[in-house]
């Protein structure tokens, strides 16, 4: 049926009354979501950039050689922790802070920093690095058995050799030479033939000669 212009206008008004406002609200909501997502991504990118710059500055300070500015290194590390805590940048920075603490003779501080990383790592690589370094620090504190417990279980493939070698070192400290030999053999098996020729082989040879 043909409708007059007034009838068509009335039909359009009726449709708008029923559907216009929900449609408009949907469009507005979609715009808000898109703009919010873009703002969040921009914020994340800015935060990542700032964390990267702080980490690079920390790395430069740590690797600068002698006469380390420990106060500045601590400041950068703490800034990373406070402003970007939980990120890979902050946690790799914490690994460097622990290294500096060890070199400064502050084993308690190093152990505390590494323990926090083991408990709440940003990823498996950081967890394993922190675990192995904490085990070594505990051994240096005379807590070799405690350090050895951290090395139980299976390490990620890329770190199997270093974990087994460290386990062997700690077992030697405890006088458990047969267990140490078994750990060194596992470490050697996890390495390529070329890589297994160095210090690890010397440790095996020392055990064979009874010099460990």
C-alpha cells in the first residue's frame, strides 16, 4: 500500500523512538571502547619505553667496569621496581642488583632479591636464573643443603647443563663426590661435544683423580 508522506514520517519517528536511542548508545559505547583501548595501548607502550630506558641505563652502570656507583645502581634498580615492578625489565634489573650485592659482599641482600624473583618471576628464564644464583648465594652463606634443594627437579632445556653443574659444585662442597660426579655427567650430556670440553671436564677429571 502507498503511504502518504505524513504516514512515512510517523513510521520513521516510531522506529526512532523504539530503536534510535539504543542504537546511538551502542555507537557511543563502541567509540568509548575503541578510544579506551588505544589510550591503554599508548600507555603500555610509553611504560615499556620508560622501563627499557631505565634498564639500559642500569646495564650501562653495572657493566662500566671498576669504581661502580653503587648508590646510582641501587637508585635505578629501585626505580624500575617501584614504577615497573613485575615487568621483565624490572626483574632483569633485580638480577643485576643481586650481582652487585654479591660483589659488594652483601649476601643477605642478594639472597633477599633473588628469593623474591624465584617466588614471583615474570617468566621461566628469570625464574631459572634467579633460582641458580640464589642456590649459589645460599651455598656461599654456608646454607649449601638449602641451596641444593632449590636445584631439585627439571630445569628448562637451555639451563639443564648449568643447573646440573651447579648441583655438582654444591655436592662437592658437601663431600658427596659420587653424587657430584653423576650431576657433572648429566651436565656434560646436556651440552654439545665442543661445549663440554672446558671447565666441566676439568671438574670431572679432578673427581676422577680425587682432587675435588
